[in-house]
C-alpha cells in the first residue's frame, strides 16, 4: 500500500480515478478494436490471411512477456514513473501503428504497444487500491471492472465505425487523445512513490522464458507460410525455443530466487487453473480473430454491421460477470465453471452449422450466449486458481496466470489461422476433383451459362465458388477444434478443491 504521507487528498482521488480508468479503457479497447479492421489492414499492407493475424499475436505475446516483471519495475523505479512511461509508450506506439506502411512495420509497432501496455492493467489496479481506504476499495474496483469490460463491448462497434468513416488507421489514432489525457492527469495528480534500489529480478530466468515464448510464436506464425520443418528458419526457431526452455527449466529448479518459483505448482488449484485459463484464452481470442473475416469476406457485411453484430458478445460477458460476482462463495465454483464451459462449447457447436446464409439474429444470439459462457469462466476461474495460494505467492501467481492466458491466446490465433489456410487449400483440391468438363451437371443450361469449365470466364467463376466453399468448410473445421478444446478441459474441474474455510482471494484481480 502507498505510505500515508503520499496518500492523495479527497480532491485528487476522483481525478486520479478518471485517469486510471482512461488508461485501462485504452488498453482494453485495443484487445478487440483492431479485430474488425483486420480485412482492411490485410488489403492495405498486402498480407495473407495468416500473416495479418500477426497484428494480433505480436501484441498479445509482447504483453505476455512484459506482464510478470511489472511488479519488479514498479518497485524498483516507482509506480508513478513506470505508469507514466507505460502510458506514453503505449500512446506513441499506437500513433506509429496508425502510420505504418507495411506489415513488418505494423507488427513491430504492435510489439512496442504490447510491451508498454502490459503494465497498464496491474498498475491501474494497484493505484486504485492505494488511493482508496479499505471500505471504498470494492466500489472502486467495481467501477474499474466496468471500464475493463467496456472494451469488448465498444471495441468492435467503435472499430467498425472508425474504419468505415475514416480508415483502419484511426483504430490506433483513437488512443492518442485518451493517452494524452491520462498522461497529463497522472503527471499532475498522482503522488510520487519512491523506488527500491535493492529490488531484484531474475534476469536470466526472465530472458530465457521471453526467448522461449518469442521463438515459439514466430515458429507458429511463419510455419504455414514456410512449409513448417521443411524450412531452415523454422528448424532454427524450434531449436532456439527448445534450448531456451531447457535453460529456463534448469535455472528455475536450481536458482535460489528464480523468476518462477516451482513451489507455486505444488498447489493443484493453481496448476490446473493455469492450464485451464490457457485453453480459455485460446478459444476466446481465436474465435474473435475468426469472426470478422467470416462476416466481411464470406457474408459481405459492411464493417460497421460486422462491429454491431459482434458487440453484443461483450454485453453477455459483462452481464454474466455481474451475476457471477454475486454467486461466488454461495455456489460451488466448479458448478459455475461447468456452466461456462457448457455454454461456450455449445456456441462453438452451433457455429459448426453456420453458412454465409445464417441470419444476423442467429449470429447475435449465439454471440451473446458465448459471451455469457465466458463471463461464467473468467471470474470463478481466477478465484479458484488463486484462492489456495498463500498471500506472499498470490501476486506472483496472478502474473503467471495472466501470462498463461496470453500465451494460450496467441497460440490459439496462430493455430486457427494456420489451419484455416491449410484446410482451405485441402478442401479446394478435394472439391476441384469433381469439377471436370465431363460432369453431367454442366449440361444444365443455367449452370453452363455461369460456370462453363470450357471457357476462361467459366473456369474463373468455378474457381471462385470452389474457393468460397472450401473456406466455409475450413471455418467449420476451426470451430469444431475450438469446441473440442473447450470440452477437453472439463476433467480439470475434478482437480479443483475448495479453499479452506471458504475464503477466497482478493477479487480485485479476478477481472484482469
């Protein structure tokens, strides 16, 4: 907690709260606002379907790498200084993303955005806890939670409107006024907090873990394009990832104060929850990455309509989280998680029956149900995962929990986009086997008029329709995979145990 002599007066508290919420909202918006604009970015920088996904995965991986050392940095250099650097860096990186002229540039600037943005959520929570007395902390964190959940609701709608009205670049430029206001407000109102020059970080453990995650993500992102292990680059990246992981594990089990304490994983709730949240992150963010191109490319939705259709999913999540917050402690957490898994798996099952003719209302209803399922997963999962950890391990556990979720998210996006590209090619080849000049279907005058395999125009039209059908089947295959991944974690429910005495963790970290 902040020392008493640094506590702000009552007049400064509302101003600091507004600035903190602005910083949180800016970061929360960026988790979804870019998704709906991906097809426009793809055309602007001449990228393929799996390449444009790097815009999402680069940000998530960078944020994953920089989240665990946030506590060390704020302790070493002071909370205010780290917060201001994070806000300023995130804002400048957002401007650079909007100015990017190539795929390489936008991915590089998204990495910077993730590196600076990683600290915004945990530092926002810390500031609000520091400036409010204990009796007001609950209401302060509830207000902060609304800002966090507003991102998934407003992101697709705002991103669609900005892209349609101006261009995709404004989904990043929108951060400039928000970031500037947050920076100025923090500079003026947030009191200084001295750093601790004796704070230490296990740099070797942090470096080897970061190298492992980075090399693995590059391998997954470029594997499909380079024919996987038929490419020397992919082999090198695999060797780097495996070697760095070995060094990290060897160091972790032999160092006196490692970056990740192995004792954390003696707690079965934490171990199961860390694996659980990786799968939840995989399915959630992968589905967010799949839906915009499906709506815009296959269903020909205008970008604003696509954003409006995707927005209600966040409303479902927000509503469910409010309900679940009241139920935690009264209802068995495993039961809440089972409801969330069931609703999420059912939504993916429903998506396996989608075709481009599916109605807008069906998409909205299934999206809301999926959002409700996610709401039943997020808060209870963080509660049951961290509740059995001792107080001195809980902050470190929360960082690793967030890291696991981000890794699952980036891996999920890479996998589903790689499978989408590969399965589209496989399905195209399978369907094309039946498209021959001697197929009796082409004797029908109406069919021959548009899809005559003898003429160049007819062959082009046939190729277009075959590609479209191949893509539809590839999307169905991806949704099946996400459904199976969701169902696969059900056995973990058996592993979780209730916290002793029914005590729960500090739920201020539950909505992160």
